[in-house]
């Protein structure tokens, strides 16, 4: 059996931007954090510039160019 640890990218490589900031977003955050992903934020055009679970909400992909 292969060593799975060598196949998992380092934490700094496991960054996530979640599309949508509705009801399922909390589930995605919980799962992503349990898998050691770093949440960069959410994309949701109607809630742009707000925060959700301390993470920023961006309007669209153009807003994340400076991350």
C-alpha cells in the first residue's frame, strides 16, 4: 500500500475559493477545514464585500487577482 501522506499537497498548496455563499457554504467550509484546506474566501455577486465565517466574499473572479 502506497504512503498516502506523500501524495497530499502541502497545506500552502491547498487553497480554496468557494463559489456561492448560501446555505451549503458552511458545510463546504467544515469539510475543507477538516481536510486542511486554507479558505481564501467566497464568490457571490449579491453579497460582495461582506464576510462569511470571517472570510471575505468577492463579487467575481476578477476580485481575487490580488490575493
